[in-house]
C-alpha cells in the first residue's frame, strides 16, 4: 500500500515538472525598429527657385544726353524720301538697339507708312541730315522736348518725335492688345504727325482704331490698331481730338 502511494506521488511530481518546463514562454520584446534612412531629397533641401527677372523701371528723369543708332535700310520704293534718326536717352536703362529695331519693324512693314506709296523712310546716323528724330525719353525729359508739362503721353514737337519711356514700358490700361502692338502704334502715331497727319476719331464702334486716333487716351469703341494701312489702304476716321 505504501509502495503504491509513493508511485502515485512520483507520477504527480513528474507531470508538474514537465508542465513547468514546456509552458507558454513570455513573448520576447520586439527589437527596436531601425532608424529610417534619410533619402537624398530629405538630406538635401531643394534648390531655391530662380528669382524672376526684375521688371524694367520707369526712370523719372534721365541724363538728358543721347545714344544714337547707326544708319539702317531704306523702306518703301516710291514717294518722298524722309530721313530720320533714332536716339535713346542715357540713364534710363534702355539700349538704343532694341528701340531702333522696333522703329525699323514699324517702318518696314507694308502696313506701315512706307507701304502706302507716299513715303520712303531711311534711318541715318548721328551727324547726318535728318527730317526728324525719334527719341525714347524719360517722362521729365519728354516734358522738356515737347514743351508741355505732360508726363503721361508721347508727342511730336517740330522735328522731334518723342516716345515717353513710361508708355514704352507700361503701355496703357485696357488697350486690348500686347505691349509690342502698342509700341508699334506709338511709333507710327507720333511719326504720322511728322509726316503731316493730324488726330482722328474712332469712325465706328467695333472697327479698327485709326493709327492717328489718340489710342493712348482710350479706344472709344474701336479696337487697337498699330498700322496706317492695316488692309492695304489708309484707314482713317473723322478729324478730331479726345
């Protein structure tokens, strides 16, 4: 009897020891996550965007001295020959070459003053005889050349065709056409005075403005137009001023 009890006791102890050694182990702590590897974009900040080119500045008053373009091509094959010079005021941050190129573009086009058969236009250099000079001038110098205290518009005064720097850079509000078109207009308009033309009015709402209309002061129902001969013939309106 004692032997049986001892044998049962041995079996119980053995089972207990077996359960203790094979029980569910406590889960191991997860290893720490590796530190993220920095990518090239995170390690290096993006390059800054290039700064936009500064807008041209309207210089209120230049030096009152001038840089002149050299001679250029003759435009037109018949009509009276008119010689002109091109000058840009010093100290207004504008080069004479681009200004002269725009004038040349205006006079070379068949829609321009050389296209009507009345005029031939020839650019000459400083010191050569000229019928008129086209100036790009600061607003205050414009007032002197035009003999009028107006710093907004351009003008023609005698043999001086004066393009106001402020209008050259800024154009005019609500013109309805790109600045390049306005620049051609102002060259053709003021040169038109030197060729004997006076101011004209908008002929009819919705039509092209005559080049001799004061488009700088508003279109008055017409649409922007840079050319005296936009459709192969002179486009005019009633005489008058705004």
